[in-house]
C-alpha cells in the first residue's frame, strides 16, 4: 500500500491531508473547552449547535463549491481554502461571545465543505490506475482513523503545559502546512467541455449522482453507515460513563475499538477489491454494522450491559463502516468524466452528510427517551432500510459498459460515429442525460 507514496504528487497530497486532519482534531478538542468556558453548563447546547452548523454548511455549501471547482485551477482553490481555514482558526482564541463561535465555525466548515470534495476529486486524476487509486483510498481511510487517535494524544500532551487556546494555533499550523504542501506540486485541473450556467453547475453533480443506479445505491449505504456511526459517535459516552460507570479512559479505548476495526478493513480492502467487485464488499459492510448493533442489543437485553461486549460490537461496526466508505471513491470515479468529478464528489459529500444530519439528533433523542437497547434496535432498523434500498437500486452485475441506442442525437453527431447503437462505458453527461439502453 505504501508504494503509492513514491508518487511525489500523491505524497504531498496525502501529507497535506494528514496535516489538515491533525489540525482539525486539535480544533475539535479546543472547541469543547472553549464552549465550556463561554457557556458553562450550557456547553452541550453550544456544541450541539456547532455540529448542526457544521452539517448544514457541508450540505449547503458543497454543491456550490463543486461548481466553483470546475471553473478554477484546483491547486489555487485548495491553497486559498486552506489559508481561509487557517485564518478562521487564528481568530478562535480571541472570541468572547458564543455567537462569534457560530459565525467562525460556519466560515471554517464552509471552507472545509469546498476543500474536501475538491481534494478527493483530484486523487483519481493524480492516480489514474484503478489498483493504485484503491490503495490511495485505503490510505486515506487510515489517515482518518489515525487522526482520531493521534490528535487527542497531542492535545493531552500540550494541555499539560499550555492553555487550550494553544490548540487553535496547532490547527493554524496544520492548515498552513497543508497549503505549503499543495502549492509545491502541480495538480491536474480538467476543464468542462463547455461553459455552464450557475444553476447547471451547482446541480450537475446531484443530477449525475441521482441518475446513476450504483450511486443511488451508494446513498442507501451512506444512510446505513450514518445510522451505525451515529450510535457510536453520539452514544458511546453515555454507554461507557453513564450505563457502565467506567472512567474517561474507557471511552478512549471504546472508540479505539471502533477505529481498530475500521483500520483493519482499510488495510485488507486493496487485496479484497482485486478479487471481487464493490457491491458485495459494501453490502457485506452494511450487514456487519447491522449485526453489530443487533448483537449488542440482544446481549444487553439478555446479560445486561458489558464493556467487553461493547468493545467487540464496536470493532465489528468499524469493520463494516470502513468496508462501506472506503470503496465509495472508486464508484464515484467510475461514474463521471474527469471534469465532472469535483461536482460529483461534492454531491456525495453533501448527500452523505445530509444522512448524518438525520441520524445524529435521532440517535441522541432515542437514547435519551428510550435507553440503549431500543436505540440499538432502532438504528439497526434504519441501517437495514439503507441496505435494502441499496440492494434494490444498485443492480447486481452492475456493468461498466452498457450497450445503448441514441434517439436523442442527430445521425451526424460526432459521438455516434455513424452508429446509433453502440457500446462503451456509460456515465451521465450531455450525450447521456439518463441511464438506460435507449437515450
């Protein structure tokens, strides 16, 4: 897997991702401490609002950013967005009112909503070989998992001798380092074949996404991952500290179990995807998450809550979570031309976070209102719905090449080359506005 780091451009991009993730992790910890200082016992409400603002920015800004990425040089755009994020982070230590936090977080997350899908859409252009791209996806997944482990460790060490405001300076350094790494390489910036209007540019990624069967299935799998992930992210602290009465360190080990499962799957997936297709791997991942939630619910109902059961369930959920998310970039890569990838990755970014916008508050409400077992069963039910939708909308044996007839183009159109019926890799574009055998 590490062989792809010999590619200088990808090496710089991966290092930039790691630096930005470390900075983001430090900011997350510092924000919790800042919220407590500003709001005291109301800190939970402040953080809940911050996370809601984050998701709203992701859902609303990403499609607009996808259209912008088609018009600008990608390296310039990524560097500017990193500098914007660094500038916002530099302002956070100086806030004195809660509303100032909300404004700055909206600006920070709006820049992230533009940065992340543009960054993700650039990787397949840097690594056009599919096998190498799959390794890059797995390495990227590992970076996300490691960030959840490394950032808290760095923060803990810094907080021994420095105030929490220093963590924001670490965030600034992370984004600045990311910008320097990106500016040192030349990135491909495929341009659209024709100039598009604002509405067309903003909605193009969503239209391609929703018109492609495999991506409609991916949306169902995103919902399944969000249901299981919300249980882990939102309710682990309640299970560990409240239900089990364990110390704070136990929460770290519980989340580490989830991360371990995710990292294990990310390491194994490049070999697995060489021998099989995406659909069974991703549906299998959804099944693992469902089994983990239902197994935990059954064990809790029969034996009562146990930490070792929770660790095993979360590790299994992490395996399934990574098995769903890691191959998704390969689906997106296959489903659009290079110039449309920023818009398509932006659509995936917005739609997947729309799923989280539903499951995050629902997970917390179910836990508060009904307790652990009904919450596990309820979220498993949502994951089952997502997996069932994926199986229904994403047909087995999903072909790359589709034989089709063009009734929508004149006989002398260059695309036809004298043949109305032909066969080639089908993606949604101007000549192929919908999926099917007759266009």
